[in-house]
C-alpha cells in the first residue's frame, strides 16, 4: 500500500536561499531512491519561509529505508540550524 506524506517546514526568513539549496539536494537524491514515486517541494505563496514536501512512497518499508539515507540525515542536520519552527509531518494511506 502506498504511503502518502506531507511535511511542513518553516524557515527563518534570512535563510531562505540556504533552505532552497538544502531542499534541492534532498529532492534530487531522494527521487533516485527505490520506492520513491513522488517527492515535490512546494513553497507557500502566502507565508514567506513556509515549504511543503509532498511525498508518495511505494510502501512504508521504502520510506523507512529513506529515513536512514545520508542525504536525508545531512538535510536534517543542516536545516535544524535555520528552522523557525518544529517540522510537522503527516503520514497516511489513501482511503478513497
């Protein structure tokens, strides 16, 4: 069963270019992973510094493997220094 994820990030406004660079590497490398069906970065058009990752994984197991990948661990380490708030993550399975 496919796993859908939406992750919400809020970055400090003076670090937006740095955040985009971090995301670009994360998205590029994640899209190469087995089981990654969608991995898109969306910037909120009303709230500056707010980004969404829209993810679709072939299975929960594929996503679990993703959590141990160096590019994700590096992103988390580097992004934590410039986040304005705690990241919110929502996971679920399509019901209709």
